[in-house]
C-alpha cells in the first residue's frame, strides 16, 4: 500500500469560460416557460437512468407540466427507451448526444445525477457552474462536489422515491433553489481549470525541489 503522506489529490477542473455567459437553448417539444429537470450522462452503467425515470414518474403525478430530459447516448439507450415506454412516462425526452450541453444546462431548473458510483463528475461541476439546483446520489465524489449538501441535495442511491422527494422539494421551494443557485456558482469557482493547472504546477515544483 502507498503511504497516505505520498498521495496528493488534485480535483478535476472545468473551463468556466465555456459555461459562463452562455445563453439558454429552447428544446423541441418543450414550451419556453416549462420547468425542465435534466440529467446529463452517458446511457450506460454506472449511470442510473432507471432510477431517474422512476422518480420522474412519481414527480409527474404531482407536477404534470414539468419536463424531464436525458442528455447523452450509450449502449443502453434502446433499453432505457423501452423502459420509458413500459412505465408510460409523459414529458420525458431523450435528447441524444448534444454539442450545446452548456446551453441545455442553462435551460434546466434542476440538474440530477443518479449514479451508482462516480469519480468527480465533470457534468455535475458544469451544472453547478451554470447555477442549476442540483440533486445527486450520496456517494463520496458527489458529496465533495456539493460541499456535503451545502450546494445541492444529496439522496440515497437506488431510491427513486427519495430522488422524487428531493426534486419535488426544489420545485416547491423557490428560496431553496435560489440558495443552491448561489452556492453552486460560488462552489464551482474552486473547480476551475486554472486552479487545477496551478495545483499540478505546484505539485511538480515541490517534487523537483
């Protein structure tokens, strides 16, 4: 085993200039005033779109005008589309691969990351930098990104009811959404590519010295 004193963790960084100032995009089949809840991730393990869809079905029973979007593609797309049809979920859209993800994040009111395991998710960091109110599975990397729940809601994994309850909480509590909007923007500054580059330079410099 490597001694802990020899391990240095440098968190991922993102290009904040790619996110900041981007205009939101309107999505086909979704009215401009509609609330959008979205998940940006490949349609393959360990991303848990099954949990996301089941949570969406619960939420839509109370909030039938909300729209859910899945942004990404992958080996399980056909499986998830068949599951959506079986669950008979209205207002759920598979958008496929998109080159305008920052603009889609701007269109979202709530960003979801339902996942069984995860490194430090770039899409979660980008959602935070977009000012989304975020809900993520309570695993170590998401906990770190969301500052132990200070910058977004953490929910137990594999639990569609808990995920639905968190989404509904944000839908009805505008003050909480606004607080997470501000906290997400503030927290995302730590995850800049500039900070990551400085950390690598400082690490290499210490080793050389």
